[in-house]
């Protein structure tokens, strides 16, 4: 499933709307705390299921973000990391 995608592409895609996405090899904008782009590892509507698959795949350095169901350009994405 790995393909390079920008956050803008992910957040506007009907395929990922309402889903959690795991990204690795992220690039961050200067001074930004959220990834601007990364390699798509996996996605799921269930955060726990996604984290479990990411953990089993030994992907320890992923950023996990939620793609809002309706894009709100003024609001930054929610970020989390699997433990």
C-alpha cells in the first residue's frame, strides 16, 4: 500500500475521509508539527485496529493522522503515535 502522498491529497481524498492513516518517512514543513507528506503505510476507520497492524508490521516511526469527514482548512489534523 505504500505510496508517497501529501497531506493535502490525503485530506481531500474520498478514499481516506473519516479514516485514520499511518504515514512513515514524513517530511515536515519548516516549523510545522504535522507532516506535509509521507509514505502511506495503512489506513482504517478503527484507530486501535490500525495501530495493531502498524505494530505487527514493525513500523515504529509512523505518524498517525485522522482525515476529517468534512475538510476544515483552518483546523490542523489530529496526530497520534502507536505505543
